C-alpha cells in the first residue's frame, strides 16, 4: 500500500491533466510486465509495438525503461506542466532537463553514490544522454502510439472533462472516492492498493491526477517535485486499442441478463458519461451506444441529464444495484472500463 496523508491546502489544489509522454512510458512498462502476452484490449497493439521496437533501431534508447527498478527518478518521465500538453512539448522539456535536477534526483534514489551504469550518462554527459533518450522516444511514439493518438486524445479529453466536472460539482472528496477501484479515499489518507509499502505526507502542495489509457490498472505515484504529488490511474478508453471484441467469461451474470453491450455500458456509467465518451471508451459505434442507452433508460436503470452543451448519462439506483450485485464478477470489467 502507498498511503498519502493529504492536508487541506493540497486537497483544495487538486487538478487533472493528461500526459502523452507518460502514456508512452507506461506503454513500455506494460510490454515489459507482460513479456509473453499482453492481455486484451492491448494485445493487438502490443504485437505491432513489439514489431516497431524490433525493426526500428532508432527506438533502442527506450529500452532504458525496461531496466528501471520499481521507483525511479522523475526526470525520466517529467510531470506535465499544463493540463493538455503535447508529446512534442514534453519531449522538448525532457531534452532541457537541468543538470542540478538530475543530480538531485540521482542522489535521492542512490544516496550511496552507486548509480547504475545505464543512468550515469545522464549525470556525466547530460545533453548527449537526454537527446538520445528523447530521439528514441520520438521514434517509438511515431511507430507505436501516434497512429492511435487522435482516438486516445479524444477519450482522454472526455475523461478530463467528466472528472473536472465532478471536481467542480461535488468537490475533491467525491472525485477521489470514485477515481479507481484500487484507490481508496478515507480523509485525510489516499491509499493506492499495490504491492509496495510506503507512506508520506503531502503538505501545502498540489495533487495532480493523470489518467492513463495504458495503465491497465497500474497505479503510479510521483513525489520528486517539491510542489506537486502526482497520482496516475486507469482512464476509460482502453477498448479503442482492441483488435478483437472483449472476451466474455461464462460467469458474467450481468451480460447474461442484459446482453454484453448493455452490460459494458452499465459498468462504464459508474462514472457519468456522454454518448461520445462511451463510444470511444468501449470501442462501440455511437449508434450502438445510443441504442443501448435508449433501452437502459426505458428500463429505468439509467438517467439522462444535460450539463451545458453535453448530455450526460448516469446510473439510477436500480442500475447501481444491478452493477453491484451482478457486475462485479466479470473478469473483463477492468479492461472494458
């Protein structure tokens, strides 16, 4: 468990941002964690990404991320400075990482001075090492991520919009309580459920939440920045990467009752969403999503409400009961949502 005790000023400064660079880095971690076969919905993408890594020598520098231990310096994956940075902006910033910042973070992670050989060039020949890594990331991005980025960006924009609306309407407590099934908020402690024991305080800082499509449920926490604590979580939208339909386990009682498509929509609506957001996140045609929404609304398990220019759908108490009682036993829930 990672437990973060958050004071009121930090909680009040909760913000949401995307990070294309973190998506690229997280996708590499996903490949590394699953050397034999990457699970659905990333399996088709992973085959192409591995082909890019094998066939394009320019991507070789990104193998550095396969060698990093569980905790690593933030300068290798810097925090987004704005809410909606581009990949090019983040890589340009990576190239200009100050020598003092590199030394400070290497000293923090390797206080005995025993810096791994593959990280020493960043201290000894900063410009060469940073440019080489940035060039590798650009080559990897172009081959493995860029073809999917427009759809990913649309899904992330919807995610940020909906979470920001929840933050404005209900406050940070409600937002954190519904962020992810393995993120627990019991004021003043935010707990990330993962196989690592660590606790720290966030005092007079800013809490930055970053949704990642390539997370696949992995949660990351960054604490190197003096003013920001960053927490990443699984964004909806991973299904857009799927090359095949989602597998449906025999034990999925909700899908057996209402059908696979409507079950996926019900699960996705644990956080209110637009038709567009559902279409992107579930990998379904907008017309199909509209048909499911019409049927579910007629059954009284979801509602439809206007928020500015958008129409949001959410669960009625009957829908919550269905998902709670029948929807929690699906092996595909995390991937679909």
